[in-house]
């Protein structure tokens, strides 16, 4: 199974903010920390705000932050929200689908995958907050080479 880049970016945003629970952060700082396009993140952030995962403050001193504690954000729910569909293969157009057990097997596998993610909160993923912050801060250092 492979998640979309959209889900990847959503999790990156959430992890960045979970490491800084008391800060308002800019989309630019998140984009810089992950070396990804700010334009790509704007759509992801807007969706996460509309879904209630993030809150935003407009204006010169504005930014985004988690809308609720990281311990209340279930990873499986985020993934279900950010993924359009979970069709691992196109069984609908396959001539052997009526006699094939692959659809059922993949359905069970997907359920197990999501069940595991449902057992984790965003807080569980921020294993070492100080180490994560140090790695993000290195990206902001203009004299640091990657």
C-alpha cells in the first residue's frame, strides 16, 4: 500500500505542529523544514483547517497550530480523511473478479492497516520532541548543508 503525497504532506504538517504545540507556525516555515513547495502545503493546510485538525490565525502575526491536543488526533482518521479512496487494485473491470478472492483479501489487509493506524495518536508519533525540533531547526540554518 502506498499513501498519496497529499497524505504525506498532511502528516508532515501535523507532526511539525505537534512538535511545537504552543507556537503559531507559518506554512513557509513548514515548507522550508521539509523542503517542499509552499503552494502544495497551502491546499493541505486549508483542508486540515476545514476538517478541524488545525486552527488558523490571520494577519501579520498569524499562523497555524493544532486545533486540539496531539493526543486527540487519531492517525487512522487523518489518513481516511486525506486519502480519496483505498482501491488497491481495479477489481471492478477485471473479468475474473466474480471468482477471485483477491478483493476480499485486500479488503481485510486494508482494514488491518487502518486498524493499526487507529491505535496511534499524533502524540504517539512525536517520540522525541527535542530531537524532532533539532532536525527541523537544522533546515532553517542557512549555513547548514544537507
